[in-house]
C-alpha cells in the first residue's frame, strides 16, 4: 500500500494493521519513506491517536533498528525506573539507590534536558568527574558489583528513536503520547530489563498537560511491556508545582543528598519512597507492596540508600564527598530574593513559569548543543497551601551572571499566586496504571 494512503487513513482516524505500521516505520528508517511523508504521518497520529496494537508495532520497529543489550551475565531481576520529567524532578536519584540497597538490580538510562530544566544526566554531570558514558562492559560490571548504574542512552539501542524524535520536534508533534510511549519503551526493552516502574508527570511543568493524556500514555507503556512479557507499573503524578524545593542541577543534587538522609521535602520523599517500593516489589524482593514500602522506608532511615548513591558516584568517577560537602559542587555567585506582594495563602506555584525562569539563567538548554550552567537555579521557600506574610521570601534565584536575571525574576513573580483562602489539597500521586 502507498504511504500516502496510510497517512490518509490515519488522518481520518482509522486503525492501521500492525504490519502496515511496522512497514511504514521500517521504510522510514531505511530511507525508503521521505521526511515529509513521515512528518505528515506524525501529524496525523498527533491528531487521531493510535491503538495499543499500532503503538506496539511502532515500538517493535524502533527496537529492531538497533541491538539489544545482553545482561544475562548479571544475576537478579533487572528493574529500571523512568520518569517522563518535570520541574524539580530528581526522584530517580533517590528511588533507584533505595531499591538497589534493597537488593534490586537497577540499570537506569538517563536523558539530557531539552527545555527549561536539566535532565537526569545533567544533574549527575554537575558532580565534578561523574561519567555517564560508560562502555557496555563497564555498565555490566557495575551492575554486578553495585547493582545500580546511571548511563546515557547507548546509540546502538533503538537508534531510530533519536531520528524520529528530531523530526517530531521539528514538526511540533514531540508531545504525541503514542510517540513518547514508544520511544521510552523501545529503549527500556533494548536494555534487557525484566520490569520497569514509570513516573508519568502531568501538569503545567510536564510534557503532558492533561491527566487523560497521561493516563493514555501510561496505558500504552504498560501494554507494550505486557506484550513483551515484562512487568510494568506506571504512576501518574502531579507536576503543576515543582517537586521538592530545588530546581537546577547542582541544587537538585544537594536536595537528593538531604532527602536520602531523611531531611528532604515531604512531597519528594513520599514519591521517591513509593517508586522505590514498587521497584522492590516488581523485583521480587518482597511478597507484598506493604512489605516493599516498609523496606524502602527502612533503607531510607538506616542510610543504606545514601551510601549506595555514594558508591555509584565513586564508581563513575565522581567524588562521593559532594553529598556531604556541598562546596565541592558548582555554586552560584549571587542570589536574588523574590518576596510576596501581599499576605495570604500560596494557592499556586506554576511549575512551567519556574522552569522557564531557571532556564533563562542557564539551568536548562534551549537548543540541543546549548551549554548548561550547573550552579544556577531556583530554590523555593514555600509550597502550595502555606501561609505567607507580606514581604516574606517566596524563593531565591541563584545565578552566576546577570543576563536574563530580570526576566527570570518576572517569570517567578508570575508563577506565584497568593489568595485569601487556603486551597484544597491536591494529591501528588493521581493514579496507578498496571
């Protein structure tokens, strides 16, 4: 069948056969289908969506574009953790060490930021000397020795993902839930995991704005895992306000250290513990989720997760003392306080505005080759629901140069809403899809 016919049928909302979807994407990866036709198909998908079978076929095509990592020499159940990302999201750096300290083998493929705040790899690389470019042999060896590793996605694993992502970004379809789901799952399956826990962010500071879309994305990924005989659970979590208090790469590493020492923000601690517990349960360490939650909590309280992250930092070339001495991390040269214009209750802290403010002073990249300043960012002093007085500090902007500082400060001021009524409490974990 002609490519144009597939585009037309998908545009009109018709479900394509898995064989047709697979042939279309494999044709594109083999340069038989031109960019302009694949761009039209991606727009049709963005408009009409895809069925589970269609997304499964797209995932299979992405997976077949490269090799699969062989982890058969690593004993134990391999459980990965992936977050779709959000402002202040550093849960992987807390949940993964807690799960590894409980006996789960945890391979984590990180991402770099493309937007206003840093990705997982950017946070880790704010630690001087930390390497994320490990070879396959180093990857396997560290999993055997420590049970936890954080690495960049290997180019050999589902390589067509990057090509498809670049086309989607150029055609304003990068937020397509079928495409996001297939891209994430292709890389996870290529890394030979046995199970995965997914944190699907939704809200102002996430790539998915509406809960119905986040639910559909989670359902896609769980279905893909099920078809591949993998156990997958997804949490849909709120990202309307930043997670924790710190936004910015080195600042977030500091908050990770505090959280693993059980003195971190309540919301961040709660979510990290729940993600770790689900990893422990899927890893077969405990028979029930309640036992898994108790184990995750115990590994936080006894410092096991904190020590495990230190081991990883040392193994990957960094100085583990950064978790004790924050002066060893990149530090900003100046700080500007943003204060409340009136007394009342904090009714909103718009995560997107906060993220864009951090990006304006260098915490994120606006282009793929942009440099990130690891020292800069924002630290909130209040969260939604707290009462503040007029003139109280809402947050601090940490910067190394003044370019963009005024614009960032204005974005921060726009992010906060102060009202006379205490807002209704919003759940952090909105749904579980499994």
